C-alpha cells in the first residue's frame, strides 16, 4: 500500500466533498432555503475526510519524511504556505462549526466581528491550501508529469478558488448581517 497515493486520493475526495458542502451552503444562503440536516451531513462528511487527510499528511511529512523524496516538495515558499494554511484550517475549524451560535450570541458586539473575520480567514486558508496543493495530488498519482500542464491546472484552480472565495465571503457575511441584524 502506497500511503502517499491513498492520501492524494483522499485529498481529492475532500475537495469534491468541500465543493458539495459549499455549493449547498451558497444555494441555501442565496435562496433562503435552509435544511439543517443537509448542511450538517455535507459539513461533517468534509470534516471526516479532512481529518483523515490531515492524519495521513502528518504521518507522511513528519514520520515517514516522504516529502523529501519528491522533487516538487522542496521546502520553498509554496510548501511553507501549504503547511501554514493547513494549520490555520485545523485551528479555525472549531470556530467555523460553532459560528452560527457565536454570531447569534454576539450581535452588535466585538465578538461578532471577530467571528466573521475568523470565518473569512478560514475560507482564505482553505482556498490557499487547495490552490497550492491540488495539482500535486495528480503528480503523486502519476497522472500529471508535464510541468507546463501542471502550471495551466494551477492557474485554472487559482481562478476558480478566487471566485469561490469572493462568493462565499460576500454572500455568507451579507446573509448573516441580514439574518442577525434584522
Ligand atoms: C478541505 C480541506 C483540505 C483539502 C481540500 C486538502 C487538499 C490537499 C491536497 C489536494 C493535497 C495534495 C496531496 C499530494 O501532494 O499528493 C494536500 C496536501 C497536504 N495537506 Fe491538505 N487539504 C485539506 C486540509 C488539510 C488539513 C486540515 C491539513 C492539516 C494537517 C492538511 C495538510 C496537508 C499537508 C501537510 C499536505 C502535504 C502532504 C505531503 O506533502 O505529502 N490538509 N492537501
């Protein structure tokens, strides 16, 4: 069993689950149709896949030192940002999960602004991690070896992630301000 390949498959599954969760949340917030079961099921599916991916990544990088054997994993700025964004995702995930209650109980206060700021930072960390990592998963799986194609895929993913980041930040924070501030 090649753990790096399983981690790459799992990370791609996490991206798909994240898109489903986020697509549903964006639909719910724009159509003002909210189904708490769908929201929780899609959300916890992402969290479980992400938790497993985080465990395999930590083992792969810090225990097996696998990263050193792969040329694209030189400890450059991209790798540092990939790991910093991963740590931020883990730290901010509890705030993201508890955000509804935190916002509700802090309307008009500094806690409200801090919670929304933490949410936007969480989205930024998620998309930053995906932009820096997505094409690497295809390299790990042996599907992508041409560096020109990898760059094109990186640019495509970056454009999609910037659009999603803006959509999520604007739609969700403005819907919150309508819901909580009347
Ligand atoms: C929705 C959340 C996440 C998504 C979609 C995601 C996606 C990915 C993808 C596609 C890769 C490339 C895999 C490869 O190089 O073969 C990757 C690598 C990595 N991810 Fe994530 N990730 C997420 C969350 C996390 C979290 C929470 C951590 C915390 C530990 C993390 C840590 C890492 C590390 C350390 C690597 C590099 C692994 C290596 O070099 O072998 N990721 N991620």
